[in-house]
């Protein structure tokens, strides 16, 4: 895993954020746990509460992550 300084995100970080934004259950796999924790510490991910948790989503994007993905042109499945 590469070390990122500041607020820079790797391509794999962006992909993981997209997975979380699409409520992809693979984002909660053990091999992603450290990456999700790092994204949480940087303010991109939070634990799901309420309706999203009831639907099985363990994590959700923060406004910071949504803004960053929008600025990069990454689109999430909104179906």
C-alpha cells in the first residue's frame, strides 16, 4: 500500500470511495478495513446510521468525499 501525504488520494482510494458510495458490500471486506479506516480518519467516510444501516450499508461517504468525487468527474450509480 502506498503512503499518501496530505489530502492526496490514490486511484485505489478513489475506487474504494466509489464502491462505498454505491453501497458495495465488498468495501467492508477485511482486506479493505485499514484503507476504510484511513479514509474515515481523513474525513471521507463515516459509519452508516439509520436507513442506510438498515439496508446493510456499513459505511457512507461524507460531503467532503462526494464533493471531491464530483470535482473529479467520478459518477456513482444513483439507481
